[in-house]
C-alpha cells in the first residue's frame, strides 16, 4: 500500500504531532520519522505540511521550540509539548476516537 500523504491527513496532523512529542522533544525530521514508523510506513508527513503545523502549534502555545544539535550534530529546532499541549493531546485523542467510532458505524465496520 502506498503511503498516505500529509495532505490527506490535514485534520489529524496536529494530533499526530502532539502524540509523537508525548515521549519527549523531537526535531521536525524525527517527528516525521516517528509518525511514519509508528504507522508502519503508511503515513508520510511532508515538510511542507509538518513545519507550518509545528509553527501553528507553537503559536497556539501547545508546543515550545528550542535549538539543539541533532543526532548528526547539526543545528536543529526541537519541539516539546507544553502543559497546554498535553491537555490538548488528551482532548484531541478523545475527539478522534469518538469520530472514528461514529464513522466505523456508518461504514458497518466491525473490529476484532
């Protein structure tokens, strides 16, 4: 199955980013890699969608940014969840679950 491009994920991108930062600060490329790996290469977040989303999340006070060195010793901007970002992650995850369950009912899907 080909990867799902970030343009198809627009409504879920904030949730995916917040979730990938739950374990700790990451730079942009590491966030994209984490999402791709966690989705078993199904979800591919492109830079053109990732960085504007990170900037919006920062402007909204859900993530904070600081400069550091990447694993290849290059200068990179690291993003971390703020307390408001952790609360938003819980809310958005609950909203997504309710939405996914409702859509699965409409599509007559059963899980298990």
